[in-house]
C-alpha cells in the first residue's frame, strides 16, 4: 500500500477530518453499498487496497488520484466526489458504523434519528442511543463504545447498561423491570458487579433516561402510558350514561336470531357502562353480542367508531359488523417514519376488537385522542397470545375490577358439533383435544421433522383436495415460528417448489413469485387500499413488463412491479402471530419439539381457534402434550391495575 501522506497538501488542513476511527473493511463496505452508486465490491476493494485509511479523503478531495485506479474513470471519480461532498451525514460516520459491524437497517435508523449530529452523539456518548434508537440494543452500542476505546467502567456505559436492561424487559412485554432485575441484567451484559452499577442508578433517573417508581424502573414512555392511560380511562369511566333494564334488550337481533340469556345480560352490561370489556373464547358469540350493542347504540343515536390493532383484524371487523372499521394507527393519523399521531377521535363510542393484541403505549394514545364522555368498549379473548409490545391491557382491565366486564362462556359452535371449537376449548383448559378424520378437527401423528414435512405436502397436494375437495391454494399452513425446517420461510419455499414449480415467474434477488402462488401483502398500503396481512392469488405474470397481478378477495386487484415485490411474501405458510386478528377456513398446523421455545398453550390455542372450517394438526404427540401443559404465568411487569384503582379513588 502506498504511503498516503504523499497525497496531502497544506489546503487539507481546512478540509473535513473525522475523529472516528475507521477500518479499511468498513470503508470498503460503505463504498460497495447503495449510498455510492457505481462502485461495487470489486472497485471498493481496489480503492482501499490503493489508498487505505485515506480512501474517503482521496475520493472527496482528490478524485483525479482515484481515477488512476484501473476501472475508475475520471467521470465516475468525479461523481463519487460529488456524492461524498453533498451527503448530509459524512461518509466517515457511515463507514465507522460499518466498521463496528452495525447493519444497514440500524445505520439508517441512527442517521434518521440524529442526522447531522450523528458524529457528535457517537463521540460524546454512544450508549445514549440505547433508549433513543428503536430496537438498538446495548450490545450494539457497546460495539461502538469499544471501537471508541470507552473503558468498561465508564459511567456512560453503565448507565447505558441499566437503560438497556429496562429496554430488554420492555421488548419482552414488561412495562418495567424491578431494580434488582435491572441490576442483575446490566451486570450480566457488562461484566461489572451489581454493587458498582447501582451507584449509577441515580444518574440514570436524574438524567431522565429512566423513571423510578417504588421498586420499578421504567423507560419514560411506558411510565407515561401506564400512569396517564389509567387516569384518562377512569375519567371516562366516571361519565354518567343512561341506565336500562333487561326488558329493554330485545330477545332477538334484527335478523330474527334469538339471543341467549347470557348474551342479553352481556348486551345490557355493555350498554349501561361508559367503559367496558367483552371477552370470551371462539364460538361464544362475541360478534352476536357486539352487533346487539351496536343496534342499541343506533337507537340511542350513539355514533360508534370501530378499530382494531391490525389491518386484517379491521377488515374482519367490517365484514362481521357491516360497519366500516379501520386500524388504530390509521384512526389516529399515524405519520409513517415520523412516529407520532395527528388526529382526535370524534365519536360517541370507540369499539376496539382483538383487545388481546393491544399494547400499553398505543392504548394511551387512543385514550388521549378521545373527546370527554366517549364510551370505550374493548372486545377480545384474554387467553389468546398477548400483545407483541409491552403491556397486558386486556387482562389488566379484566382483573382490575374497576370496569364492567361481560364474560361469554357458552360455546355455540361446539353445540353445533364443531370439533374445532371443542378442541380449542380443551386445549385452553389444559386437556388433549378429541379429533376425528371425518370431522373438522383432525390430528395426524408423525415422529420426525421429515415425516411431518412430507405429510404436510401430501395433505396439501393430494389428501385434502381428493377427500374434501379443497384447493391447495385455499389451505394455509400455520406454524409457530418463521425459521427452521418447519418454519414459515422454509415451508413457503418447499410448498411452492412442490405445488407450483414451473409456472411463469418474476424474480428479485432470492424472491420468486409464480403464477398461481398465494401471496401476502406485508405492509399497509393506502394507495392500493390493502392492509398488512391480506392474502391474494397471483393471476398474471407479465415477463415483458416485469409486473405481476394479484387478485384479492372482494374482486380487488393490484399490479406490482418487480421493484415492489418486497411488499409481498409467499402465503402457503405463515406464523401464528401473523394470523392473529384474522381467520382462515382451512388450516394445517405442524407441531414438533423443534419448536420448543414457542410451544406454549396459548400459542396452540390461538392457532387452532383461528380455523373456521378445518384444522389439521400434524406432528409429534410429545410436542402437543408439552405445549398444552406448558402454561407458565403469563403476567407481565405492570402496575396498570394499581394505577386504575388509584385513579378511581381520585375521581
């Protein structure tokens, strides 16, 4: 390598010089990436081999020297120089982050957060990013800190570890970590004793990075959501509403369907309460009761707004009630990429479906947007999988004893002979479900991953089409996890290859989409009027124009260019979490001890309860029995119940 000092001159003293330590590997990765068009991996290596750590300086200020490298034209060198000069965040900052092993997506998040201040933040305290950058862990910040020679006992590092500990608990569903939990976790990730770290606890609190309430440590956003959310809700709960008696509730709905006694009393409870919860398992009549409440609201001239946590859940809510429902984010006017909400909700009542998926922070945003006196009704099955984010809103509301709760426990689907409903109820009760090959709920025992895999392929391609007349593209394989040989990703690849190997296709990187494939929209798209999770069938592939057409339910169609294929994924298989909030008619559910980290009772219960016409479990008897018996305490660190009761006493 040449001594790059020969390329410097006196004028360089006025030129930009970063204080960040760079590696040649980080510089090469930056140059090979999409931020610098025209270079690519080979030329990036050649430039770094020639100029070493001065490569970026040469490209920015002496492009004529870069043009001496074989393959780098003067025009390309000039264009790269312009690119580096006009970047809002310096190339050195990005190359440094690459040097630390930070991924492209996290580099984007860091730059989006700090913009021109990125280098200043990195040099001052890289650990401050732990609470400020979404999903950025202490471990990633520590890589950056080590590259900057931050000492192991540096106060900023230890405060960052405490914040990282509380953030870790939040990412696992908890609103807070106890002081001991945070100290033990922080000690584990730093190698510093809890006693030493505890000396910096006050710094974390006085700086505003954590909030301490008794023995609980919160990230500020969760403390606010818990405390203010409880106060807002109990203020709404104190609103007087007209009271009715059972005789005021019709015996039949508008279609002449007779309500059960339990359903009539549930309708009465919900109509008489400014804040209420409707809960029950599949087939217990939640939709019937909700329609009854809506009928009475109409008579009372109460204008409801309907919302759900996901697009598929909102669409299903619209179908079941006949009223337009929307996602909570859309209702609140969420600004994509900006992370805040813009709208207030003007309604007589807010009805939220799939309440088990409700996160604490989102619930607080909803309550903040409501006008005084708005009724709130949350509907959900408390035994389903809890929210992915922090909080346990539905269960806490039910257990608090301070809001009205209507519980439906009479299973009408089971009475009609559905073994799906009976099976879901049995699983939820910790019992092995009954099954029958002539019914809507079947169990096939297989003893190895290969045997399970092959049986799924055979069921899809031959058994179910021949015995039940079900088209393979109408069947969904629903699995506990995304990765692994029986995960959604691998199953989608294998099922496409087995069922649809030769049809015309569009390819983009590793993605192959074929004519006839079922595909899923993976993001809400207002232009297409499609929600994340909606499934359609590819009905046309235009290889000349590099587009494909997808037909969705309700006669909707959407055309995707090759560059837009990232919006789609194959939908032969999907995870239980992806399915939550919607239903499928025909389901195959693989169950194996290979999925042991995900084998919980509520995981199996949630999956089975989402099938409406056929559910087939395929797998190991041991795994099914393990999952049904694996029902650990699902409580999360939360003081929401306490704050609800406290707020009740203050109103």
